């Protein structure tokens, strides 16, 4: 017969469970796109196990990639009708412009909110609204520093047109930067997305432009740090 669990055993199991949950909530998971890079660093460390400098270099590279490709869980706001930040980073530009020509959106003025992602920010991209993907368009281009104003027009980018169930059109543009050389986008036309759902990634260092209808109530300021999937950028009216 199995002996009944003693109170001390149950208490220990409870403490272990709490510790495991604490680790899970503190250490974010890794985006799948980063696993080959982390594995490469660990492979170098393993190959150089007899050479301290090579082992250290491999472990350092693996740790840096784990930090860069982290995919922290986020809790989107429950307030209806808001546009959330599609990425972590610094709000660097708020201006009135025309929407990206390659998307074929109505040629009417919109408000563009730019977020610059440093290499220390989480680089996953999240849907700024809940709804349907209308169009996805990739555009080759340059690799200027993503914090330059001209990066929106000149750099390699991938634009996504989202439409909410209320018929509000919002665009999010992934822009490659000076170091970033690869844009990943996992959504396609007619896909349904939830608010804050992860849909892409840029490596390494980049920018996200969000286009909202003109006249929207902008809820962020220049120099403010945004949290992807959580920070409300604007509220269309």
C-alpha cells in the first residue's frame, strides 16, 4: 500500500510548485525563430569545451540570442476599439502622412506612430487590433538606421493591413534597420488575428510604424516606452 502523503511532504511539493511557477513567470519563453541561433552558440561552446575563450564566446552568444529572441507573455487591454503597440520600444515619431502605397489602402491622411526597437528590446511583433488581415506586402530596400525619419520610405519593410470587425483600417509596417537583415511575418490575407497576437519578428534592431485613422485619439507621447500588445497607442473615433 502506498503510504499517505504527510503534511510536510505536501508542503514541500507546494513550495516546489510555487518556485516552478515563479521561474515560468519570470523567465520568458523563446521565439522559435531564435532557436537555431541559440543552438549555434551552444554548439560553439560544446566544440570549444577544451578552450576557455571559445567556450565563453559560445555561451555568451547563446545567452545574447536568448535575450534578443525572448517572447514574453502579454495581457492586451479589454477596452474595445483600441489600437495597441505592435512592438516594444521607444515612440520616436507621431505625424500625419498617407498610408503605405504598396498596401493599396484608401489614399486618405492617416496618423503614423513610429516605435524604435533597440537590440535590447523584445523583437516579436503583435497585432495592433483584432480583426482580419486584408493585405500583406513586402518591399525590398535599404538598411539605414531605423531611427532615421527616411527609414519608413527607403528601408526594406513588410506592411500588413488589418481591418477590425467594425471596419476600421489599421496598418503595421515592420522596417529593417542598420543591423536587421531578416523580417519574419507569419500572417496572410484573410487570416483572423486577436488583439496582441504575435504575428512576426525582425532581427536584429528595427522599427515598427503603425498607421491609424486620422483624428484618432493618440494615447502616447514622443519619448514614451511602449509595451507590445499592452500599451494603447490610439483610439479611433
